C-alpha cells in the first residue's frame, strides 16, 4: 500500500494560475484556476465547454463564456481535470 502525500507540484494545486478544463458529470468547465481548497475550486474567466472538438485542436469547438467573473466548482463533481488551452 502506498501513502498519498499532498504535494504542490502535483494535482490541482500545481495548476493554480493556469488555464484548466474540469470534466464533471454534467458539464465541462474551462477557465483560469485561481484557488483550491478541500471542498471547491475557484475558476476565473469561466466557460462551459459544450463541445471539445478534437483534443489535438488549439481550442474548443463550443465553449461559451459565462456572465460571471468567478465560478466555484465542488471537488466531488470533478471526475477528471487537465491543463487547458
């Protein structure tokens, strides 16, 4: 058995300040990751990604900017995440 040790060089914390995409059960969210705590993440300049298109493309096929400056996403809703474009 391995013990998971939290590190600032891995996981969501390592992506603070970068563009990310969060794959959630109902929607995909993109934006700049501004903060992470035990229950939620903070995205600035958030968009909902309705269609990613090819992952080799330089952008998303259909990403619509939300009318808010900040969006909070609950950690349990996130299935996967990655540095975005």
